[in-house]
C-alpha cells in the first residue's frame, strides 16, 4: 500500500489499478514459505523480498 501510494503521488496514476493484495491472496502458500524462509539466524530476508518483487511484477503484468 505504501509503495502504491508513493508511485501514485509521483505521477504513476496507473498504479491505482494494480492489486498487490489480490496477487498475494492468489499465491498465499508461496507467501508463507517466503516468510518462514526469512526467519533465520542471519536475519536474511532475501526470500521474502524476492517473493515481494515477484508479486508486484505479476500484479502489474495482470493489469497490462
């Protein structure tokens, strides 16, 4: 939501049509795996960040 708000405020009005939440709901199992994988002794959140990027990409592609 914060990212969408930032993009909309900076001239990317088309982001209003992108629903990241819908994509997260569709890939909920992958979300859970990414979240659990990020809970490690090194505090490496790379799996969750990669998942987040994939979700944003898929959400944008679905609008295009």
